[in-house]
């Protein structure tokens, strides 16, 4: 079977010309950057092909813009008995290639990587010059504020992420970015600062004791006693703290799935991890790169990779994610002292 792979960098770019006139039985198309191999359709293609198949790509830079990724992908496919054919360069790799063919692969891959680096450098130079002239306003948002609110509402109602991406004309990655981003904050100079003095006393005073007023209302002005409103006793439910979380998560012999909620996302095949109080903790997903293929890696709520980054099972990865949060709580507590 001849399997085509097509990649363009933007959603609105035309994909038809890449394999125009080339006979293929099935085509996988990505509309995203080739800076790495974390691409949905590339992963699907790698899982689809079998020994004896041929993967047809318009050019090397369509498969990867990084020399290391290009070499790894070609070697992984040919090791499985899959031929790789590049139309533009008129090169085919089978795993039994001559040293000259391997040299050409390395040279052309290095050129693709160099081109991407030059594109980035020219872009940075252009932005710097535009900023100096005062004409740079940054990239236009993919969605307006009204569209972003509608997207969040439809996602909260249970609509699939793929359907949302298609409806708004954006990628799934952009959908997740908007879902993880809250509404725009107020400007720093006008943002109201919360008065936490009373709530701090509620958490620390003996039960039944009367809370006192904040020491000052303005710099150097003591608040009149007559203006201090009585504060009711706090509700019995205590807020979740890092200490109580540590006590729950470090219960000996308790499986991790009884400590937190681990829910599979059928669209991208990974897992979302939330605490029992609904706090979002991060994600667990299967590694697709050759170096750790088939193993699991975790990202916290800020999309930071958890290290060490590979585990054999989902439960081990969840345990690593929880340990990451506990270690971070410990560092924050030490800094606060």
C-alpha cells in the first residue's frame, strides 16, 4: 500500500499540490509546524503503516524540519520494512541504502533545518524593527473575545474539541489553548487588590473568637471601631491546603486512582488528572517519539513536562505527577519561610 503524508504550516494553506498526480491509497494530512514530531496525523500514519508499505512525501522538509527528527523517522520506518519516498528530491529509502543515499538524506535534512532557523531569525529581526518604529502590534488573535466565550461555553456543554476546531476554523491545539486561558485580566495599574486580612484571621483564630478589623484602611489611618462589621464564624468545611493534600496523597497502600480522578480523553488518547475537589492537576499522554515510544509522560497544569519524563504505565505516570506537585509545594513552603 502506498500511503501519502502531507503537511502545511497553516490551516488555510492548500495541501492539494503536494501529492498532485501521485497515486496513493490513503493520505494523512497535518496543518501545523514541522518543528517537532508531536503531530496528530503523523502519529496516526506511523501507527497505520505495515511492513511492505511505502510512505510518499512531497519533500523532506514536509516530513520534518529538524535533522534529528528526519533521520529518526526514516530509520524507524525502514527498520519496520516500510519504504520512504521523497518526490521532490527523487530519493527512496529502504533500509538497505548506499552511503551516498544516507549522505544525501543528512545534507538535505540539514538544509531544511537551516532554512527553518533562518526563517525564525528573519522573523525576529522584522519584529524588532517594527517595534522600534512603533508599528508592531503582535499577532492577531485567532478568535474575538465573543468567539472565545462561545467556544468555552460550547466546550463546557460537552461538544467535541475536533468539532469546535472545525466550526471556528482553528487547530485543536488552539482550542485547548483558549480553554486553558481565562478571560483577559484587568490592566495592572487598575486591578483591584484583595483585602485578605479578615480571611487570614478566619483561618488562624480559635473557633468562636471574634475577628478584628484590618489595621489600616489607608496608609497611616486607623479604621474606626464603629465601622468594623461583625464577621460570622467560618463554615465547617476547611479549604484544601498543600498539607491536607500531602496527607491524602501519601496514604500507604492506596491506589493512585482512589486519590485523584483520572479521565481518558477519547479525542487525543491521553488522560486528564484532577484532584477530588476538582482542581486540574495535569495530563498523561503516550510518548510517540522513537526514543520512548509506547511509554507515558506527564505535564502539569502549566504544561510543564514532569521529570523523569517516561513511565511504563498510566498509574506510574499519575504517581509521578502527584509527586511533582508535592515537591513543588515543599519548595514553595521553604521559600515562604
